[in-house]
């Protein structure tokens, strides 16, 4: 593995100079001031009343922050969600140079102002020790603020020249499922054409351990419904003569997952875990942070570690179950029962046929009353852990921190990485700046100051190293892609002859 070069012919400073300037942004309070201002925008994408604030974050905050770095920006209307516009920005030094695409989202979940602990508020940062409390500090305002500040430090250290071009797609609807992001990227594919994708979202595996992840599990949301009759009927007069939809649905769900949490339907299970994925996960332990829930070691697929179950395997969860009125039950057999379920899945799963697999399974077991409705599918992605871009990024993180970074072939949750990996066809690298116990999406969301400071160094090193390595890595990947295409053509030709 090649370590990042520390010097080059273009820079006026050095790699360490860039890192020192990024750290100075933290130590001087400049980074805090930028994030404080950004947290003050009430960008709740779930709240229609905040549509003006969501748009203003692009026009009054992000675009003006990027302009001094040499970016030109334009707002792009969202074809699928009017209240969630996007921003496309670019900094082109030379069209012949390699190009990196980066990403961020300016929207946050609802503030839930009244639920925050006394002394805290969602729309202003409150510092208590190492914790910076405020909505968006962890997801995602703190993360893209780190990346912007680190890029500014590298530009300063390199005398205004990065040695590569930078493009940005910035959305304001991530917290409502990124509507329109795929359509916008497809429509503006030429404008967003790049050699690699580098961005930040989600948590590190532990606060103290720099992390790189290469994709995310996908998700299939589906509903199961048992609708047997109109109206409820007295349980004393009719119990024993009428099928109870809640009991029928309970048995149907139990046939999908055994009592230890392992998926029992072959069509919903993933392929075997690749050796490269097992190797990457071998030294990663989940649940070590403060406030992490106690792990159930005997829950899930047998023969796997906890980390493999969360990162490298499929899980089926029941998110909600309703029959009758749980808050005010009456002595009556309910007419219907409904469950909202979710399959989190890894690359290689037959996700497009989940509904078909469920229907066939229920038919085979005689659950003819259970109706299946798939409501949403998001694709799973995973860059090959042996990709040259991955080795480069891991070396950069190690050089900046002196720590062995954690490599997650994919995140256990879901980010809109399929847009960048499939629609735009890019190798995808994610460097998260949060940690598992950040209370993301909950009251008392916070960023750790220590993690933010280290993240500034990590990203300054990464942006610096990209100037030395981008051309070589882009050429290597182009050659590999060409070789793979030629090999596939030869295979198809041989098959045709046979």
C-alpha cells in the first residue's frame, strides 16, 4: 500500500501545514462560529412551514461560504419535492485534471424543541465539556462544515491550487428520503461527471476511531395486512368462532423470522459474506460507546459476529404492529391487523422480488389472508474493499491520525449512495465525523468537539493527498474498467461460439 506523499511540486506549504491550518480553524473558534450560524437555520424538511429556511440555507449560507473558495453555484429545483431544492457547485482548475464529487445535506429532522433537556435548545449550539448540542451538529451540518473548512485550509496551504477539480451536489431533502436526488443527478450527469465521490455522513464505529465506509445496506419497506371483516365483534359472543386477524398476522410474521431473529425465508437472505468483507470487519466491535444499548449476543443469524450481522447480513424488523386500539382496548375481536416491516439488505440480495418472495412464502404456508404491499425500495451498495481508492483513503487517514482506521464495506443504515454509485457510476468513499451515541434524530443531538477537531485534520490530509494521487488513481481505475469490459466481451463472444 502506498503511503500519501508528504510533498509535491505545486504546494507553497506542506501536508502538515494544511492540517495545522485546519486545526487552527477549530482552536480559534472560527469553525464553531460557522457551525453556530448554520445550526441557526431551522431547516426541518419534514415541516412545510420551514420551506423558506430550507431554501435560504442554500442561497444565504452554502453558496456564499463556497464562493471565496472559487466555487460557482446554482440552485436546482427538485422535480419530486418543491420544498427540497438542491445546489450544484463546481470549482474547475483545469478540465484536464481529475475531479472529485462531494455531497452534503442541509436539512434536519424536526427540532422537537420542547423535548430537549433543560438548558439546551435545538437551534443554537450549547457546549458542555466535549459535547456540542444542537440540531444538525452531527447530521449533517457539522459534517459538511468540517469538509468545507478542511478544503479551505488545503487551498490556503497549496497557494490556491488543489491539483484537481471539485464538484458538489447538495440536497435539502435527505431526511425525507432524498426525493428527486436520483432524477437531478441523472438529468445533470454531465455537470456532475467525476472520477471519485468523497463525502461525510453517519457515525464512526467508535468516537476514537477514524472510519471509512464504502456504501450502505439497502432497505425494503413493506406492509402486511390481514383484513377479515367489517367492524369489530364482541369477544364473549363471538370468540372461538371468528378468526382473530392479530393472531393470524402474528403467526405469519413468526414464519418469516425465527424466535432468535434469523430470517427464515430463503428469498430474503443474502449471499455468503465475501472474504474481503469478513476481513475488513474482523477487528470492529460495535456498541462500545457511552449510551449504546446492550447487545443481545444470541439474536440474529447464527455463526456470525455481531458486527457481521449488522453490516454484512440482512435483517428483518417489525417497526409497528396495530390491531384494535392499543391505547383504549375494548372486549372485541378487531376486524383488521396491520404491520409495518422493513428488510435491511446487503449487495447481492434479490431485493426487487421481496414482495413476490413474501407472497409465495405465505401461500405455501396457507396464510392466504395476509396481503403484502411493498412501499419503498432503496438499493444496497458496496465498493470493493480492495479497490485502489480504498487503499489510498485508508493510508491517508492513518497518516493524519496515527491510528488504524476502521473499514466498513457498507454502513448498516442507509444513505443515498446508490445515486452516486449506480446513477453516476462512481467509486464511493464516506468518511463520517459523528459517533454512535450522538442522539442523531433525537432530542439532545450533539457533536463531539474532539471528533470534530480530529476530523478537520483527517479531511485536510485527505484533500491534500488527493492532489498528489488523483491522476494516478483515476488512470488506474480507467484501465481496470477497460480491462473488465474487454474480459466480459471476450466471455460473451466465447459463449456465443459455444
